[in-house]
């Protein structure tokens, strides 16, 4: 069975400008994800997609096997990621003249995952004979208790159940997708229209390794933990 690691890193970003190549400990952010993938030793190939030649050059320097310059239509603020992963997978298969059985995508903006998380998620995916795996962490806030909505001047919890809930601990457990690890079977990714199927499984990670960089505040938190772990 052949497994490929895809890493997608466009140059544009809104919350944190050029966040994929902002430096932490003297290394660009993308460095950490590429090195995790390489050091895990579970991938046949580690491949990177970007609309930036600078990012692709750095990716090769950091150990990526293959880099792919995506077109501008795939690098817009509203461009969905799954088509980019499909495009990168197909380009890699064409380059290596082979077919991969599994695709694991690692997001550059969630670099606090451990190499152990990568290995364990893959083993869990295989043991469950799943089609899709999504990494997550247990939610700190609950839509049944302290996540609220406001409509027409009224405030109410986002989800309802008949049982009265007076403590968050008594609410049903919910999970936050942490955008760290995604895994697909090849044939499932090819026709993927939704992440949520009967054979989708969740891989639970601790909150301290589940921070996804969307804002400058997120970046400061990630920077703190990465420096601490060096």
C-alpha cells in the first residue's frame, strides 16, 4: 500500500500575512510540517502545492520530494482545499507514474501535531477500515450549553435536547475539527463531495496540539509552544 503526504501552502492569507513562511525560531512555518512528515517515515512521497515559487523552493530545501505550482484559480481566498489536494495527488501520480492508495493531508497552519499523532492517526484509520479520517479535539464550548445564537432579539443555545442541562460536563460531547490531519482512501478522494460519510472517523488530539492559525493571536500561541518544544 502506497501513501502520499500532501501539503498545501498558498502565498496569500488574510488573518496573518504570508503566514506559511513567517519565521519561528529562525525557520519558516512550513518547515515544521514538512519535517514532521519526513521524520514520520510512513510516506512514500511528501509533496507540496503552492502558487508561490518561493514557497516551493523552500519546500524542496526542507525535504519535500515533489513540488507543484498550482494555478491562480486554485489559490484564491475562497478556493476550496479538496480540489487542490486532488490536483496535487494527480500531478504527483503523473510525475511518479504510480497510483497512491492513501492520501494524508497535513495543514501548515496546524504545526503543533506530533510525529506520533501522524503515525497513530494512520494506524487508527487502517484499523477502522475507514474511508476518511478527520483530526479533532474535544470542544471547550458546548452548543448545548454555552454556545448561543441571537435571532430577533432572543438569545438561545445553538442546539436543544429535551433534558435540562445545568453544567457543561452534562452536555453531549462535541468535537472541534483542528485542521491538522486528513486522510482519504484514493478512490474516495477522487469522488469526494463531503467529509461526513458513514465511514468517516474522528482522531482525537489534545487541545494543546490542536491550534490552527487563523489570527495573529493564534500565531503567538503556536510560536510560544513551538519555541517551548525545541
